[in-house]
């Protein structure tokens, strides 16, 4: 009961526009013309929420890597927001990674999301490039030698699936931050308690940098389940029950409403626990992310003026 009253009070503050959190939006480079048109619309629709930054992911096998660069430029041009380029250790020597990073810096890209990367499709496990950066912590240190980048790294509230243990994974996160990363952005999760316990463990391990929760609006449940199995994120039963029977295209609007409701509840609860930054895995769609931001008090200037 007390908690409910407390939360209501916070929500009222939010609707008055007080203390809105910082938000960031992640996109992937589309592979089709239709996808490109949709992403441009999405970027335009989210730009006026004045995100702290937007990011563009980097493909595992090389196919979409040059697309990342193109879309970083395009998103920058369309939004005027700072845009981060994701970069991985996969399939490239240190020299090649350093050269790309130097080129990005010269081009005004100052923020990198530095990751190890996953094994390219068709390979069973991750093998470092013989002359490459083996892990993300090594990449962070290498990037810091290239230029004064702002660097974000990945973190795993449910523990990275290849980690030797939860403690080893936390040590790894600390190494990445100590090597010069400014913040960690987490893999998505649906259980708020999982994130809060992870944040507690991080603090206990001496981590005092920003840990931004990654939030995914549920799009297609089947692909979400498939992807979650690979990345070690739990899709709870209540969530699959909620979206059960809504796979068809005729249910798109219903799915979007439910996705917004789930993400709003999650973000509100995190916000009540002091979380003040959110990273949205937008899946290149604007509607649900925009609704969640609105609920959090993140408004376009015209919407704020009307409030
Ligand atoms: C916010 C975010 C964005 C992402 N964007 C992309 C993207 O654009 N492109 C892409 O391909 N993937 C992306 N990923 C996925 C990411 O590449 C995978 O999760 C990958 O498996 C791990 O990357 P990492 O940077 O966390 O790896 P690391 O931090 O290097 O850790 C990987 C694993 O190795 C272990 N480890 C680390 N160092 C050592 C060591 N010295 N010895 C032994 N074990 C060690 C860790 O505990 C962990 O289990 C993203 C993930 C997140 C959270």
C-alpha cells in the first residue's frame, strides 16, 4: 500500500515534467529499402525527444559493418543527436579496428559502444581474431589509446551465457569500466528485481559508474524467445501468456499496446528505484518507445508546452 502511494506521487511529479530521465535509442542498419524508409521515419519521430544519444549496431559477420557507418552518418544528419557507433572485436585485427576508430574520431563520431561481439553465423563458438582484441575490456583499452572516446559497454543482469560465473562476469564488467568506459548498458530483462539485484552486486563490487538498463518493447514474441535463448535473457511465463494468440498481423496494434504497458510498468518501477537513464532497443520502430518516454515525462518541446 505504502509503495503504491509512493509510486503514485512519483508519477504525478513526472506528469508535471519534473526530473525526466535521460533516454537513448538503439537502431540496427536495415537491409532493405522499405526498412531504410521506416528507420528514417523512426529517427525523425524520436529525435525531438532530445535523447542523450542514439546508437547504431554493428553486424557480426562483416555484411552490415559498412552499413553501420553509413547509418551513423544518416542518423546524425536526421536527428542532430550525438550518435554512437557500436564496434566489436570480431573478425578484425587490432590495426584494422584502430584505423576504423581513428577514422570515426576524425569524422566527429566521439561515442563508441564497445563489445566483444558474437560468433558469426555458422560458427559454434567465439574465437578471437589471432591479431585482434580478444575481449571487450581489451577493446576499450585500445580505443582509449586511439582517442578520447566516450565509451559504453555491455552488462548482463542475468550473467553472460559464456561467463565462468556471476562473480567472474562482474569482474569483467569492472575491468571494462576501469579500462575507461563511461557506462554500462545492460542486456534487456523483464524482471525488475533482476536488474536491482544486479545493480546491488555491481555497487558491492566497487562499480560506481552509470548502469543504464536496456529496455526492449516486445515486438514479435517468437523472435524475442529465439533471441533470448541465445543471449541468456529470461522471457517470463506471464509475458508469453500475455502475448499468446496475438501473432497475426491483424493483432499488431494490440501487441503494441501490450508492449507499451509492459515497458511503461518496468520503467516506472525502475525509476522509482532511482534509475535515471534508459536505453531503448527500439527494433527500428518509434511508437512504443515514444509512448514509454511520454509516460516517463520525456517530452518533445510542443508536448511539454501543452502539459
Ligand atoms: C548494449 C549491448 C549492445 C550490443 N550491440 C551489439 C552489436 O552491435 N553487435 C554485436 O555483434 N553484438 C552486440 N551485442 C552483443 C554482444 O556482442 C554479446 O553479448 C557478446 O556475447 C558479449 O559481448 P561483451 O562486449 O559483453 O563481451 P565481454 O565483456 O568481452 O565478455 C564476453 C564473455 O567473455 C567473458 N570474458 C571476458 N573477459 C574474459 C577473459 N579475459 N577470459 C575469459 N573470459 C572472459 C565474460 O565474462 C563474458 O562471458 C550487444 C550487447 C549489449 C548488451
